C-alpha cells in the first residue's frame, strides 16, 4: 500500500478554556488559500464547552488528530512541544486558540520559507484585537518604521538573535509565525518547555541559532488581548521578569561577541522595568537581587541606560534597541 503523502504544514491549535473563540479560530485556519496542511487539535483539560466545539471538526479531512490531556499541563509550552512531536509537516504553525489570521497567512509565510534552504522561522505583522474581535487602534506593536517599505526581509539567524531578540522578544505572538519542524525537534529538552511566560522568547532565540529568520511586512495575524492570558498574570507577579533574566543569561552565553556596553544597557533596562513596576517593594528588592545574581546588573547600569536615553537625542549614532534592530 502506498504511504499517504505528508502535508507540507502542520497547524497546531492548543486550547484551554477558549470555547468562545474556537470556532472562529478553526475557520480562519480551514479558510486558508494554502491548503496543504494537517490540523492538530490539543485541549489542556478545558472546563468550558471547548470539547463540544472540537467535536464539530474532528471528522474534517484536515484534522489529523484530537488530543485531550488527562491532567492540565500547567504550561503552554508543554503543549507546544506535544504538538510539535505529533506534527508530520516540514513546517509548523502554532495557531493559538484565541487568535485569528488572514486567509493568505500560510500562502505568504510558506512562500518565503520555501525560498530559503536554511529557513528557521518567519513571522508576519500583527494587529491587536480585543475580546470581542475589534481592532485596537493606535497600537503600533510592530514598530516597523521604514522597514515596511519592503514586502519582506530575510536575516542571518545569529545576527537576528544578537540585534533583535537580545533586547526583547520582537516575535510578539506565536500565531504570527511559521517555523521549521526539524529545528524545533532539536529543542525537545530545552528549558523553554518549563517556563510559563518567556518560553516563547527562548524558543525563538534557540531557533534563530539554527538558521535564517524572515519577516513579512504585512499584518496577517490578529493577536487577541484579554485579562485571561497567562502573560497578564505573570507580569503582575514578576514571573516574567525572572524568566526574562534567565533567557538573557542564556543568550549571553551563546553570543560571546556581545559588547559590554550593550550588555550593560540591557541590564539597565531590566533595572528600570523592575523600578517602574507596580510590584510590592519586597518583590522589587527580590528582583533586584536576582538581576545582580543572574546578570550582574546594578543601579550603575540603570544610570548608564538613563544617560544613554538622554544622549540618543543628541547623537543619532548612539546605540539603542531601535537603532540596533534589523
């Protein structure tokens, strides 16, 4: 018997209690103009009507499997890896259950991916939407500037890691990304799986170390904002800062050629973030101690970062995250 041909793309929809968004999300995948994909549905023990929605689609020819956990995983990134291990495609799209996409998302991203042999991942622009699906105006989350004059760009992965991801996670939403499955399988034991909020930042960094990174200067993804998101709770607890320190520590080990001035600016940005947070004074002091222990950051780095912010107005060549960004 002839083996069934593998799909070029595996689309993973990991879900936890997003029944109200699931139907629209699944339809936005099934309505893609590019159709050579399988659809993997994952549920992390939802307590709402999510399984009823999934049940409506389980017999769709694109759906290759529906997996419902017996116990909650406690981490969205464990679900990512579960889907990656189930996937059969050359490329993977993690289409988060509460987000949406333009119908040509796969057509555009797969087209870019197929043009580059060393492709690791590419990401498209995002628009923020509220809980009702309305576009949140005046939120330029992409911050492309003049870059958007081009249709797309492609970068050396290590350069992208050093000049973009070191400063912050510019890949703001997994739903806007297509990535190579084989490179992701190399991260099956990565620490990103054990994180709650910065695992994606570490994941994209470790993917970039393996190949090239593409950018599509068009809004093809709709990133939903609501209070139920894990990132909201983790920001309020300080967990996102703790995990961020760990991610940057790993980056500095993998990118030994980073200049000391750049590293001090990064530490100063962490200090500023802690200082200006709404966390309790006790929590702030704990985070300042962690900053010192993990990265060696001190108040002197904060003062340097503040001075750098002042000098950038006077000197158009002084280093800033925006100017360093590819």
